[in-house]
C-alpha cells in the first residue's frame, strides 16, 4: 500500500479473486493446498468428489485467507496500525456453490479487528452492511468528538451487538442490482410469495400463520412505497444539512 498523508483516512480494498472466473496467481499451488486441506479435515472420499466440482472456488478462498494474513502482517509495520480499525466482509456468498437456503446468498462474515480492542467477542444477532457506517460514525462522535449531522437518512440503525441470536429490524435484500426481492422483518424472511422463520443457525422453516405472513407483507409493501417515492425526487434531508455537510448540486 502507498504511504498515507498525515491525519485520519479511510481506505476501501476490494478483492476480485473470489469472483468468477476464480483465477489467482500460482493457480495449481492453491488447488494443491485445497487437496491438502481436505486431507487435514479428514473428509470422506465421497465428499471429496463432490467438493472437487468447486475446487477453483474453494482454492480462491484459501488464497484470500493467505492474502489477508499477509496484509495484516505488513500493515502491522506501519505507525498508524495501532490506531486503525479493520472491517472484513463480503458482498455475497459464492453462488457457484449450491446454497442451502434462500437466505444463504446474503449470509456473509463481518469481522471487526483493531489493536485497540481489549477483548474478543462474537455477536450472533442479525446486522447488515446498512448498519456499519452509522455505528462507526456514532463511535467517532462519542469517542473522538466528530461532528456529524443530527439527522441522517441511513437505512440501518447501527450494528446489533447482542451476543445471543437476535433480530429486531427490517432490511430489504437485493439478489441482483435491479430488484429488491427479499425482505427481513425481525426473525421473518420473505422472498417471492414464501415467508420463512429464521433460526439461530440462519436456517429457515416455512411460516404458515396468516398473521405473520400478512405482517411482513405489509411491512415490505410499505418499504417499497417509500422507496419508490424517494426515487421520484422526494426530499429526505433539509437543504441546510446539505449546505453544511455536503455539496448541494444545482
């Protein structure tokens, strides 16, 4: 990475090695490591045969793990490392490998790491990418007196740090760039005409109760109405905030 200017900064790094066509440097080396990994995990011969259908995808994951290890090792040599917060996440899981549920596509890791952390913790509650920025800004506001607007238009409400499985919010889900076709309301998940209940392992069970089905349908319809209204140039922030914190476009 290049040398940074003095003062706070944000970097966003995107890896494409875990996207089609899953080509990485020294491809055969990582395919061999994939085979070694299956031996280490004592995977049965039948399972090995099945997994080999996705050897390039799984080899690219091993490559990514190694790249992250190298990244943190090298970044730890930089003076700002001690004051840096790292977030590691994904935009979606690998759809080339068969998914277990309709929700599986959206289930990705979110790892927050910093040398400033005093202890480790695992949160099992449901949060989304919508919640990351509001949480970071509130932390900077309370810990470092960052000035932020009193009103914001975030889709999220901040990361839910409950350690036990929990889900209390509403989230739209996009399978493609053009369509919002999924919706979470608490522990309910709707896709198409089907409604499911989400359990602690992120697996789904069909919901049959009319009241529950209607509840999430109404919430999803209301979200789509608001979303369509905003797309038609509805104002969601006062001009005063745009003037103070951003650039008003004529």
